[in-house]
């Protein structure tokens, strides 16, 4: 670990690749020989146009998107998408299916219903406190879309395989696992991801839209709430969040050129998660909170014997340069978020600390 | 001018204070001894809480806001506010007044009408291509609000004094001149400003709301489109644009501690604008495009004899390290944006170049 840096297990904003941070730092007063900071160059300049074009092209290559897809950058986080998705796609007496795997999908359902839209909860894991991903779901044949949350940062669950929705396009919140693995994009009509976990800083949401979905967007929506505005103006109807998009561009470059693509990234993520889960499963001091076949490779949630011990575990971890291990306030416990930028070295430092803590407190 | 830096006259994103950029650069791998970048720390951490609290407090001190006002940070730029303002404040058969000074106010009117809201254009300067700020406007007594754009970046006009709207709260788009001068905030019900001109990078809009305006917000709006959500959660219902807010905090600190407040900033801005306008008025080679009493202190728009000469002027400026002098594509001509962070040295470098260019081409 570089001097003065800590191991960062925060759920988001989260660790970014050190080489990306160093490149931003190095060029911060003079971006690409412009004589200006990336925060100072016009979004209408050649400098920024190269940035956003490169971010779009890298996204298409990494996710193997053909020309049926557009890559958009929208502000407001995934939460804004919870409201924009039904506003853009769901009209009249049409229905959308939602799978409720907790927290984020619950919020997405709420935002559709606030607008008076017809939502069908096709399946829910609420019965077991959202500790698993539902199986054998019956989706509605003529639904406009089927909404799922690929990874739940708070509950620590993840879809290991995406469901078969037939001809119904999947709308997927990939905020916490986008670019962490490869997948077939063809069943997806809309993918969105707040950047601040796997691909950048907070302040921008990447959205990937299949072009036929744009036909569903009503003309009369406010300009900034229409996907057609973003698609027709390359996300620059107004000034985009330039710094956040620039950071995404560098993270995607790192994924392609340093890691070697999503297949390689997926193997690294599997190795990190296996190292941590295997260690926890080898004893009973640390108890993973989710069912084994629903475990997230991104957010490893676990409990200790009692809350006082968990507090002690989190605080002593900070003294040992391991940051961000407290579970979300809505569920308590502990959580290690091990997104793309978290290295195996950091994960090993964590299990070393966990062993040491157990030996003192077990 | 520091080595490798240029004079930046971009309209936005625009120049930021060099000392702010240097502080960001210096701390970019280790923010405030966290061992993490500001882009990596949790928005729920003490580190970020200190940042947003300080940004709010400095805003209140600089603008002399009492506790009737709340300071919010919202994504989507001023354009998102064009739709959120009528959505939040204008209901039933109520009317809002809008003064149309071009571009931004024209768009604001459009976004209210898209939603079927009743808008009364109280005055417009369209008759002279928006080259002036209207006077002696009759506002509607019982309007919910009166919307104005304090400075038009594209047309180069600025309200030197705000209008008397009686008891009707002013809603003001201050995107391009917030924090450039002092004013009495009491007639204002809502002030908003995309950050990327005077107070930070793109990706965040500062909004200042008088608390009684929150009573107008309907309960049933989508969560991310309600000002009450932002006011009740200190702009952190979901992950805010942390880096942009952090940069704003540093710019406000610079305004208070290096410049000495808005009265001092206003004097500096007047001196810079006077230097440039006086030079242009002293000859007829460069022709200011706006009426004298409506001239912007932020965006100095001017024309040369013909478009070919303007193109030559802008291109040769770049060769002389003077960037961003091309007028907006919708109006053509030339424009020097001289926001807070643009120094008198840069303005003098510009007039030196203008003299030289005139001597060669006059």
C-alpha cells in the first residue's frame, strides 16, 4: 500500500484505481496540454469531446454493445432513474414487472407508484429479509419491462445469472456491479448505474438504452427528464458533469488496458470474494448474512456475535488502516465492499486483520 | 501566469482560482488525512459532512442569508431547475410571471408550459434581440413567483438592480453571476445557479430556498424532484456529487479568506469589466453588442467588422494563450467571460492582445 493511503472498503463512494487517481492528480492543472484543468475546459471543446467519445466507445467495447445501444450520462444518481424509467417507458394501462430484492428495488417500485403507474411485483424476497435472490419467477408476458437490481449493496445479494424474461426487455439497476463481470447485453432494454461504486466518483449515472426503448418516450415530458434528450444530444443538451465523466473514462481505460477486459476483471473479483467468503465459512466467528447461492461478489455482509463486538471490530479496523467496514445503518452488522478497484492485497489485509481480531476476541 | 497555464475566458465550465486547483491537486490522494481521495470517501463520513456543512455555512455568510433560507445542492444543472420550479411551486389556476431576457429565461418559460402551467410573460426584450434588460415592468400582484435570469451568458446582459416585485417572491437563475456581487436576499424566494461559472465545476446546481416556499411543494411528486427531499436530508437523500460540492467549498473559502467577501469581489469584477468595456468604447474596431446600462460584468460580448475577422481574432488569441473567446454558436461574434476567478492580469493580457490585433488588422 502506498504511503498515507488506507484499504478502502466503503460501499460508495468507494475505492478508485490508484493509477487513475494519480493520472488525475498529475494533469489537474493542465489537462492534455490545454493549459486548463479538466474542471475548467468547455464541454463544447475538442478536449472534452474526446473524453466523452472515448468513454462511450470503451463502454461499448467492454460490454460488447452493438449499435442498437446508446450510452448516456445522466445526473441525479440511480434514484433519479427510479422516477425517470416509469415516466419514460410506462404509460396508459400498461404494466411493468418489478422483482423486489430490497432497498433499491423497493424504492424503484415506490417511485413508479407515486406516479400512478401500474406495477406488478413479480417476486420478492422480503419473506426472509431480502437475504436471497428469488428463483423461478413468472414474468408477465406483455409487461413493458421487467425491473431487477443486479446487486444489493446493503443486503449483500447479487443475481449470479440474469432471469429469462422472454421477450420482455430487462431494465436493470447495475449501480453496484456494472463492469464487474461480462454478460450478454441482448435481453436488456435499459441498464443504469450510479458511477460511485465501480466506475467513477459520485455525480453521474451511466445509462445504456436499447434504441427501440426510445420509441416509448412521450414527447411532452420536461426536456431534462426525457431519455430522447440525452440520446439525441450525446448527453450534452446542457453542461454534463465533466469531471465525473472524465474519471469514468480513465477507469474504463484502466479496465481495458491494465486489467484486460471484463472477463479478466470477473476472475479477479471471484478470487477476492472467494478468499473472503472461504475464510468466513471456515469458522463461526464471522457469519455471512446471505444465502450462499445469492452472495454478492461486491458487498460481503457479515455479523459478529453481538453489536458491541461489531462496533469494536469496525473501530479497531480503522486503527489498522482498514476503512468503511460498518454495515449500512438500515441493517447494522459489518460489510466489506470489494469493488473492481479493491485489490487482493487489501482483501488479504482484511482477512489477516479478521484472524487477528478473532484470536483476541474469539 | 503560471507555466503551462493559459488565460481562460470560457463561458462555463470556466476558470477556477489557481489556489483552489492546487489544493485539490495536493490532497487528491489523501484528503484531510483520510488516506483516501475526496472522490473515494463516503458521503456519510465525518470527512464529507464537514465539507458540505462548511459549504452551506460559507454560502449563508457570503450571501447574508438568515435562517429563513436553506442551501441545497441538486444535480442536473439549471436546466433541471427550469422544470422543477413550476413542478414544485406552481399549481392549479395560479400564475407565475417570467421576464424573458433570452435563452435561459426562454427555456425556463418553455419547461413550465410543457407541464401545462400558467405562465405570464411580464416583459421581454425579444424586440431588440435581447440586447437589454427591460425596465418598469408591471408584475402580477398575486403571482406565485416572478422568474428572472440575473445574467445572460450568451447575450451579455445583466440586471444591475433587481426589480421591485412587491410581495411576490423572486425566483432567480443566477447561474452566471452568483457570488459575483452583494445583494439583499430578502425579496428572493428561490435562487439557483449551475456551479460551473462562478463557484465550481459542472455537475451541481446550488439552490437557495426560502423556507415558506417549501410549503408549496406537493407531497405526491417523485422523491428526487421535490425540494422538500433536499431540504429535509441536507441534500443527501442519495449520494450527492461530492467532488463538485468539495470544490465549491474551496471556492467559497477562497472568496471569504483570500478575496475578503462579496463586496470586495464586486469591486474587482467592476474593475475588470470597466477595463475591457472602456477599451472597446475608446475605438470602433470592437463593438459591444449590448445596451450600455444592461452590460454584463461577467460576459463581455462584442463583434468585429465581419465574421472572417472574428474567426481570425479568436484563432490568433489561442496562439497567444487566450482561450475561449468565441461567442456562443447561437449568436456568433466574440465573448470574453470574466467570472470571479479571472484575474485582472488576464483581462489586461486580453486588451493588450486586442490592441495588437487591431494595429495589424485595423
